[in-house]
């Protein structure tokens, strides 16, 4: 039986720095491997090509919270609904036509990651 390894990280960071971390996690998901390291801890994960995505968002009077959970294990998926994420625009003003991830990804490199 394998030993369970866990990793937890919490700190304040700029929105740009946080977006960079999320881009690195997304890249690790695409590649099927990622290592997280910080605050004296390290974990290497090998996500499968099929993952479960859960997103919870709350907002109230200028405060907000976004929780993103990605998990994987062998399981069957009979259908998947499409999620739309609109950045920098109110939902009522946004174009709600579906876009592929490749079409919406900016061609930019973020320094310092």
C-alpha cells in the first residue's frame, strides 16, 4: 500500500502571480505531470487524462471567493457539460458562444514562474 502524501499552500499574492500559478497547474494537467513545491513541502502528481472539475464561486459587497478542485481516479463519465468562463466582463455583456480552450488562450509568457 502506498503512503498518502499531502501538500497545502496558503499565502497572499498578486492577481497576476496567482494567474501564473494557475497557468502552471493547467500546463501540468495537459502534460499529465506536475510538481508543487513551497513552504518546505513538495508533491508530484500525475493526473489522468480524465479529471473531475468542481468550481465554487461566491461574491458579496466587493468580497469574493473562488474554489477550484480538480480530482482524478478511474471512473466512467457518460456525459460532460461545457463550462464557460468569461474574464474581465460582466456575464450580461459577454459573448456567450462556446469557445475552445485553444481559441481563448492568450499568446503570452509570464515572467517569474
